[in-house]
């Protein structure tokens, strides 16, 4: 059975991942830090997984720049705007 649909946020450093996790959790979102899926790449090797949509994530992370967002539809990962800077 395919995995659930989710958004994956990739950052350049672990410090940015931890900062984003804290911001999102403070706003009540259920997020999970996990290893970056093998088909994606990342500078630090970990990412944030969330079921929240990109509009919600972009609004809550408005002060952060340079992260990339991918949507997993249960089969493949698709970039949400190539090299998206939100």
C-alpha cells in the first residue's frame, strides 16, 4: 500500500530544520522530522514532513527563505515550484 500523501520541506542545514519545526509546532501543526527520502536531495539529510498544504506552510514560515517543498502523492515526489523560495 502506498504511503500517505504529504508535503516534504527540505532545508540547507539542520539548524533551519529545527527552527522550522519549532515554528510549525508552536502554530499547532503536526510535523515530523525524518530522513530525506532517497529520491530527493538535501544538504543536511533531514527534512520536515507535514500533511498541511503549501499555503499554510508558506504563511507560517514566511520569515524563512531558501527551502524547497515537495508533494508526495503516494507514488512520486513533485516539486511545488522548482527551487521554490517561500
